[in-house]
C-alpha cells in the first residue's frame, strides 16, 4: 500500500479550494498514470455496472407505465381493468418496480462503479457481482408478475414474496456486497472517502433491515412496528445513504474542489445512521402502538436536523459561487437539484413527524407527495446525474445529444414539481377536512380530485422524460466508439440556455 | 476513516441499537399482549376474505386503525367508539393498519355497514350506491351468468339499473368471503383492563384527563 | 391485564440498553480517534480528485477562482469532451 500514499496526496484547508499545493506534495501521480488507473478500474466494473443500469432502465419504464395507470385510475375509477389491472395491484407494482427495480438496481450500478474508483483498485470478483445483479433483477421481474397476479404479502414496501423474492434479493444483493467488500479490502489508498462510508454502510444495513422486515414471525401491532422500521430505513439507510454518497463524490469531482467541510461530513454520516434508523414509528403517530416507541421516533426525527444540516452545508456550500457550472455539466445539474431536494425532503419529513402536523397530514396525499420528493426529486435525480457521468466512462463514448438531455431534464423537473405541488396542496385540504368531523367525508374526496388529475399530467411528463432518457441511453449504447469526438453539449459553452429554452 | 473495521463495526453498532429499541424490546412487550375477551379469531371464511382484501390492495386506500382521540378526530368522525390498541390486532397477520384514507377507515365497518347486499353492490359498482365514489369497481370478483344458467346455490346480486335482458351478476366465493371479513370488523368491545393499564403500557397519550371515558374504553373501571 | 406492569421494567431495560450502547459507541469512537482513524481528513477529502480534476480549466469559474486554481495546481489543462458528465 505504499504507492497508495502517493496517490491519495492532496492537502490544504478544505474550506478554500482549490487547495494550495505545498512543495512536499508534488508527488501526485502523473496525469497519464492517473488516467491509466482510472481506465483500468472502470474497465473492471464495466459488465456489472452495465447490467445493473440496463435492468434498472427497464424497471424505470415499466414502473412509469404502472404509475401512470394507477394515477389515472385513481381519479377515473370507471377505467378499472380486469383483476391484474386493478388499482391496488398496479400501484403496488409501481412502487416495487421503482424502489427495488429502478432505484435499487441503479444504486447497485453506482456502487459497483464508484467503490473501485474510490479505492483505486479494480473491482474484485466482478463475475460474482454481475451474477448477483442478474439474480436481483430477474427475481424482481418475477415478483412484479406475481403482484399483478394478486399475491402480495400485504405489507407496504414488503409486498415481495418471501421465498420466491426476498431470498433472491438478499442473495443477489449480498453477492454485490461481498464483491465490493473484497474490493475494499484490496484497496490501494490509505483512506476511505466519505462516499465509501455511505455506500458500504448501506450495503451492510440493507440486508439487516430487509431480513428483519420480511422475517415471518411478526404479528399484529408488532408487524406494523417492524413494517415501518423496515420501510423507513429502506429510505433512510438504503436510498438516502447511497445517493448522498454518490453526491459526495460527483459534486467535488465535477467542480474540481473538495467538499466544503470534511469534518462535517463525518458528523453527518454517523448522526444519520444513528438518528435515521430510529425514525420508523413516526409513521404510526396516534396509532395502536406503545407511545414511547412513537415518541422515540419523533425525537429521533427532530434530531435528523443535525445530519441534514451537515450534508446540506457540505453539498450546497461546495457549489456556492460556482452555480454557473450547472449550465456546463448535466451531471451536476441533476445532482445539485437532487441534493437540494434532499434538504427539502428531510426538513419536510421532520415537520411532518411533529404530532401537530401529522394529525392532519397522516393518511393523506401529502404523504405521497413527500415520498416522491424523497424517492424522485432526491434519489432519482441523483441517479440520473450519476448515470450521465458514469455510462460514457464505462462505454468509452460520448452522449449523442445535448438536446435529449435537456428534454429529459426539463420534463422530469417540471413533472416532479407539478406532482409534488398538486399532491401536497390536495393533501393539506384532505387532511383539514378529515380533521373536522362536521365536514362530510365526501368533501375530503372531492377536494383531492383536481390534485389527482394534475398528478396524472405530471405522470405523463415524467413518463415522457423517462422514455427520452431510455432512448438516449439506447442511442449511446448503439453508438460506435469514436476515436475522439467532441460532445455536443460540451463545446465549452452553456448548454441549457440553447437546447432547453 | 481509514480502517474497514471501523466502518463495518460502527455501521453494525448503529443498526443494532435501532434494532434493539424498535424491534427487540417492543417484541418482548408486544408478544405478551393477549386478545381481549371480546375479540374472536377470524373464521375460515373471514380469513379468506382478508386474503382477498390483501390481494386487491384495499390497504392502499383504507386504514384499519382509530387514532388517539386526544389529538385526532377519528372517534368524533364515527370510525370507532375508542382508539384501537395493540390488543385489537393480535389475530392480524400481517397487520392491515394502512397509510392512506382515500376511503373511510374500516376497522369498525362491520358496525356501520352490516348489510351484505350493500357491500356486494358496492363492490360491483361503488357509484351505484355512493354516487361520488372514486373507489374502483371490482367486477372481476363477480361472474356474469345468463339467467337460465344460475344454479340454486348461486348468490345473485341485484345491481340497480341493469336491464332484464342482461346476464345476471353472481357473486364469487371470493367476494362473499370478503364481505364476511368486512362484516366481522368490529373493535368496539370494551377492553377489560384495570384502570390505567393502557397508560402504563404507554398506549395512551401522557397527560390525558383521567376521568372515566367509556368512549375510549381505556379507563374503564 | 395483558400489558399491565410491563412498562416500568421495559423502560428500565430501554434506559440501560440506551446507556450501554451510548457508552459502547463513545468508547469505540474515542478509541478510533486516538488511534488516528479520524485524522488527516484534509487528505481524505482530496481523495476523489485526480490531478487532472484540479488542473483542468473550469470555464464557469470567475477570473479569481481560475487564478487561484492556476497558482495552486499549475497551468490549466484544456478539458476533454464530456469532462463533467460525459466520457473522457
């Protein structure tokens, strides 16, 4: 590991970037060698990364169609289909396709690419990882069929069948985790960068919570507690951890400067793990659950201010003064917006966990809006940004079209903005009406209709954005590797202004 | 951080702690919750109906819990005579407490809507009975049979507004079981607990007035 | 009846578990910090950045920012296609 020292060199106060370069630190790897290393590392993870991204895109398209269908059916129930197309099943297929198909598989892809890069080592046991991704993807595909066929397990976020699905996801994910751990142990750098903590911790946390959630021993109120212990941590310790980790890599990488305060990232990481993991019971506020459990979760939810502030300061202050970069880098555009959404969704979550607020917003469309700020505006946007950065590097060719990236960006950005606004407003009214026993129940249904219809418009926009994205990836994939071709969006000029307006 | 073990160990400590607090310790408490005398286990038919409920995703629009009446209006709205408590759910595997109230709470729907015929029509076409409903119709839980082929055991549902020359609507065993299940939903029996036991278990809100409140059933003498 | 009398002991158990874990975590981190695990963070922060990332000219930077970069890392390199979200 002696060479590692030299590679990890680079100092200076993290607060001022670019860091000054002291004389004795002139021993960074020559640029050509760094480049060799990067190429070698990227090549080693190529196959599993491509499989993961490819499968995740299929799930994204499927999930979009399910989501759109469920959305339309909700305000127009006369469009109900046969059993396998009934709202309850399509909605469930949507959630599972998006969370376990799209987001999780894309996150596995990001992890498989990023960890080797960050430890300056080729991906070890790449075959095993690739095989694991396949197992995960195929098992999930089968589960989607089962859900539409009407065999879900009955708990939200845990609908996948125990023996036919959960087992395979655990094993498949485990294979990826083992390959990455093996790579980590063979690292050629003395340090573990903050993204490595987040990603590796997520890979440790996920199987633990997933097995706990699916363990067939729970009954009654306890199964509700375990349900929300799992489902909340699936967001906090899985989706959040890996995407925050990805942002911690991509923002400094694109801007060419270290994160604002590295010390803070340490605080942010450990407090996130500690507080987020205790949040689950704020999903049953007022419900049939021992109060101390709920109070514990509300307290932990409020304490989430600490990690959220730490991550927010780091992500945003690194960009401050350089926002113009968003016009040059599609990756940064998605990632920075995703990071902003992370701050927003966390603050909204803390707010919603307060009893006074929760008694109104619980059980309303507000929650659905909130979930989409998290899984979409935060996680999905960061994943889009990551894929824009990673895919050309593993495929060794450039994105064909700046225009398609702009279309994708604006469609999903406006789509999610409309989505969240519509459901949040609808949810507040729904909640206020439900809270007032003098208001008939009907009013709480009627008041959401406009929001639900607007949500369908948003769903069309998001789906269209995903089709554009998938089409662009397809074109990138089919593209011959050029000798040296200039990227259309990269000609050292802002791209959003022209193609986007 | 420099060492892998620090990361792995720290991650395990963090999750282990949360696991103890939210899964381990509650388990030791909640497994000891016993069914109140007023609560019957589900019959075979009701259990089948419960499966139909799960299979068709009713949980995504209906809750099955009455929240604390100290800060919600669930009781005032008539969804229950008292907030539900863990003991109400001992036979529920898995729980169906739900997260969304697009439709009304159903944990006491058996009291509100005892008529099986109403449910059958409602499932076939919610708008036939509740004109503003956005609940999806569940026609696939019914068979359409020509009048002359109706067997003696078939449960024919008189759907309002169907012409005489149309095939008749026959309920499948699945939907009959579902109705059976819904009609069994009733958590209004008093909780036979000594005064204050629920508070001790931390089920009630702290600082609640201690006077006897038989609506909540929590401080029954 | 069913849940009677459970709360106090459980709360006590809870308190003990919480305190034990907190103490454990504290010891763990103090030890890690003393073993130097948490030190040298400035270098760690630079880990994802290759020399190229630091030297390449970033067209969105202000004149001062670009000058600071040049002083610290030398003459700027021209960016390659897709440098910030495409291929090298």
